[in-house]
């Protein structure tokens, strides 16, 4: 009796319809009970497994559209260019200019990161530094770069009194800020809000969102873009050749 033939194109059609799928859905589509059969076909197509949901979900490499940070999400299922949650957490902390608090990294990745952070510290992949009463800062294990991360964080973290001045801004100052934001384009508003959130440090996204009326995810995106390497400069507001014409100098006759 000839063994059954499983076609990778069957999986490609499944992902075309569903975008992401579980192992059970892929086995049902192929008509097999064997996980390894599915993995053989996935390897032919190229695939990613989610770092959220315990890695239950899969998608094809050609479908995932990773952002500048290497992340992509579909209906609250999250994928990373760096693979597992453990690898993603390690990569983010290694590349962060000012390290990460657990709460900040959770906001970035949209999943709980306490357990992977604990594992990475125990394995010597990351180090944990006591920062203040609010908790710890996670840094790279490289001593020099880790010291730089800690010093930058300490330099950019304002005092509690300084933070309170932001949320306690009077009506006139707040009106001026909102007027300033209204003349910026969408990307400029996002980057400015991200800059202010960076200046505030821990909890800055929520404070700036509450102050400006922007969505907290918009503020976080602006902050991430500022921290990401290779940020492109803002596009010019005027098109080439626009604006007032040059004044010609008149010479006396």
C-alpha cells in the first residue's frame, strides 16, 4: 500500500485563508495525525511560531510583516523575528539604550515577561540592577554596555516631583501644548509624545497619553521609533521648490 502524499500547497492555502493557524488545524488540513509531517511541510514553505500563547500559533514567513523592532501581530497573536519569547526578551534588553523594566517590556511585547526575565538572569544571559523603589532594571550581561544602560536610565529618570509637574500642568500650559500638537503632522505628534515619554521614564507613556489625549499605544510607538536604530528623518513639510520665491538683489543703475 502506497503511503499518503501530503502537499505543502495545502498548508499554503490554509494560511492564505486564515493567516495564522494551530498545529491541530494544520494536521486536519493535511489529513495527518503526526506533528512531524506538518513540520516537514512548514520547513518547505518557511514559517514562524508565535512567542505569545505558548507558541501555539504558526504563520508563513511570507505573510509576517515585521516592523522596525522585529515584531508582528495578528488578532492578538504575536510573532517575533527573533523566535521564542525567551530569545525576543533577550534581544530587546541587549539592544535597549537604557535597559528595560519588566513593566516597560511587557508593554512592548504585550505578554508577561517576568518568567523569561527571571530565567535569563538565572542563566547569566542578562543582569538585574536595583534602580529605585519601583523595582529593577534589566541590562545586558556585557559589563561596559550594561553600565552605560544603567547610567543613561539614571540620567533620564526624573525625580518624583518632576513627574508630578507634568500631570499637574495648569490649563493655560496644557492649552498651549495641545495647540502646538495640533500644528504637527501625525508622525511628528507621535515622535514628540514618544520623546516626552522617554524623558519621564517609567510610566511616561500613560502620563503623556493622559495629558495629550493620544492613545497610549501611539505614544509607545513614537518612543519605540526614537529608540530604534536607523530612524529615517522627518519628511520635509514643503515640497522641493515650494515657499516664497527668492528676492533678487536690485543693483543701482
